[in-house]
C-alpha cells in the first residue's frame, strides 16, 4: 500500500469526524436556546413542570372582602403556605412554577388582618380564572390543539 495516498485519506476522515462533532455540538446548543417554556431542549432529558404552593386565581382572591374572618378566608383560599411567627396579622400565599426550560414564575398574595378580620389584600397579577392552557395549573396536561399552536 502506498503511504503517500493513505495519509491524506486518514487526515480527511479525521477532519470529517471533527466537523461532525462540531456540528452535533452546535445543534445541541441550539436546542437549549428555545424560548418555548414547555420544552427542555433538543438533546436534553425530559423535564416536567414543577408547581409548588397555593395556585390562586383573580376570581378567588376577589371573593375575599374586608371584615371576613380567618376561617372564611381559609375556606376561600385554603391554608396559607407561609405563616409568620412574628407577623400573625399577615398570611402569605405563594405559588411558584418552574418551567421545563428552567425559568421560574412566582405569584404572591398577601392577606392582612386587624383584630382577626381582613384589613386588606395585596396580590401580584394572577390569571383571571383557572385556564386549562396555563402550564402552571396543577395537573396541567397539554392537549393536541395546544401542541399545534406551539
């Protein structure tokens, strides 16, 4: 075998292998750059959304009125996630949702009490009502129609 023709063939194969590895790495990086919150990325393991805390809607929070008792608020909104030892006149309902791509959404609702009655409610922007297309909704399952929109 002629060594003069074997060397260029080997170096060409090595260059093709390196070019293939670089192309695969570039494609993998592009998959990670997705803005779609329902996807982990092209070459990433499957990740599920992680909801934690009290999922509240604007419709639920709007039912809380000044003068309501703690039991009435607990009936409407559930037990608060955070109860302050030093601030017993305040209940904090916190909800966080980590999307599969790593982005985190945080929503807070604070109910303030005076003499064991509601004195005020402060809330971050919340969904108006339970929306089946909201990925933060506990138990959310994408439907075929919502997959086509993506």
